[in-house]
C-alpha cells in the first residue's frame, strides 16, 4: 500500500479516539502528538506538520460540535478534512476539450517520464479517448525504443525519430498527423538538474507544441526535496501540474505529496506500481479515505466498470439472485478481479478492510490460489462448469490430475463457489441485485469518503 506506515499510524490514532471515554484536552494533545509523529515519519516537512497539527487542535478545542454528531465523530471529521486540505483540497481533472489536446511531460532523469507517458496513454485509452504518444527526447538513446515498446503493449500509435537531434523538428514533422487524435502525449528530454539548456529546450518545444497541459513527472522518493524541484520547474516552465511516480513502497511519499501541494503545482496523477495499469488520478479525498481505513469505493467501482460492462454486471447479478451462479460466473469474476489489480490494492479500497491486520503473505497466497483455480476450471467439462453439483469424488480426482493440482485444491474451489453463491443471495437481500444496487450497498460502508462511524 502507498504510505502504509502512515496509514497504519493514523488508523491507530483514530482507534484510540474510538476507545476513549471522554474527549478532553488530554486526549486532543495525545491525538496531535500521534499525528505529528506519523507525518514526520512519512518525511513531511516539520513546519508543515506543526502548522497542520495546530490547526487540528484549534478546531477541536474551539469549534462547537454540530447537531447529529458526537464529539468523537466530529473529532475524526476534523482530522479527515484537514488532511484533505493539507494535500491539495480538491482533485484536478484534465478535460479533453479540443482535438488534439496536448500534454507535455517534463522532468529530470530517472523520474519515470517515459513509463508515465505509457501509463497516462493507457489511462485515457480506457476512457474511450483516441490517444497517441510522441518521443522528443534526443538525449537518451533508448528513449524512443522504450516508448515504442509501451505504445505497442497498449495498442496506441507512437511518433518520433531517433535519428533527429532537434526536438522541435521531430514535432513539426508529425504535426499534421496529430489532428487525427483526441489526445497526444509528448515525452521530452530530461537532465541531471534543471539547467539553463534544459529550460531553453522545454521553452522551445512548448512554443512549438503550445501544450494544453505541462506536467512535471517527479519521483515520490525525493521526499521534501520535491518542493524545490516542483517550484523550480513551475517558475521556469509554468507547469500546470505534477505526476508523482514510485508512490508504492516509499516512506518519503508523504514529503513529496505535501511539498508539491503547498506550491502552485497541484498533483494530478500518481503512479502506484510497476504495471501499466498502476496509475490513478490524484483525489485528496479518496487518498485520505484510504489512509484512514475509510476505503475508496468510487475508485473501486470505476475499476469494476472498466473491466466489466454494466450490462454484463447486471446479467451476472440477476443470475446470482435466481440461484444460477455457476463456475463460469465465478471464472468471469476472477478474470475481472485480475484485471482490476492486485488483491492488496483492491482490499485497501474497501471500507474497514484496511483496519484488519491482514498479512501481506496471506494476500499473496490468495492471488496464487486464483491462478490455480483457473487451471482447475480449464480442466472441467462445460457441463461441470454450468452445474458444479455434478462434480463427484471421481470427477474431482480426474480434474485434479488434468489440472496438475491436488484434490484438496479442487475441493477448496468448490467450497469457494458455494460460499460465493451464499454471499450472492445475501447481497441480493440487501438490495445489491444490480450494478446500481451494488453501489448503494457498498456506499453504505463509507458515503462520500467519510465513514458512517458509530461509537
């Protein structure tokens, strides 16, 4: 998980509030110290930490608790709201309003610009946007080849000329062809530092491109140093936003996020893994919701809709309720889950699940089981898939041998199928018998990013 230690510390702090008998100044002081400690460990600037914690303390002690909320609930609400404000307050969407809309990526060496170009292209491609990518990096020999490989992987056109050393000429040579696309993402050259020649090159290419968005790609492991870099690029190139890469597995990400947020450089996207789909728009509300264990139902539902059409989801849910849920349906579910990302990332989006101390090893075991179960299903006959009740001990033995799995593995899959069928009926009784009904059920756990907390 992104900023796992920070999230764990903040959730422990909220749990302390929940367990307390009274909300008094002593509890507030403990809460503030816990938040300070958690943020400092996440490499957030000391001055920013004290500014945030003092604001939380002032609000808690001075504001009247609104009607309908307990003091504890309001205390949690204040922490939630101030963390959101701290990280930029709102999400910044990129609107594709003209053809072609042009996004230019800038940044230093080693921050992941070219990889980000591929991820950004996939992000918009999944939303029905006709995308192309272009390499104008004339400094790094393998830049065009890397972007070409990423483009081929996702099926988008790539433009560039590794033989040409003038980035403006590269752009001009393909300019007329770019009108065919809704969005063009231009990868530019980087340097070891923000030097005068890099600024001049960016200014020249930007003058030729007249980019609608100039996004700084910056590595989250820079920590607080990201603020200086973001400010330098903003002053020199008038960037319109930041993409923070390497957000997974770095304790310094808190420093990078807060550093960029307090400059005039809003974070618009974050890279959360190595895969091309490990890329999200940055929404402070959703991000803080995940940190505090409130989940991120909106992103989870968006991912579900990306891998399964609403018509298919509606049909599957109707089959659930009629008791026609079979192994083929289970297989479809598993296929959809694998496309949505790792189990670890999905779990942290479900409200309350991140508060369960679930070992990473257990999640890894579950992912391996999904792969194994696919082999088992491929060894079943069509009749067995449609009616799992037909699967007798002798058939289990045959399926195990055919799939290269154990009898125990086959029995475990059948047990999972039966549990899934029971859960389907239970969700049907809760009003989850359609995609929209499912959304209502899920949002009961955490509406609008805030949990329905009862103490």
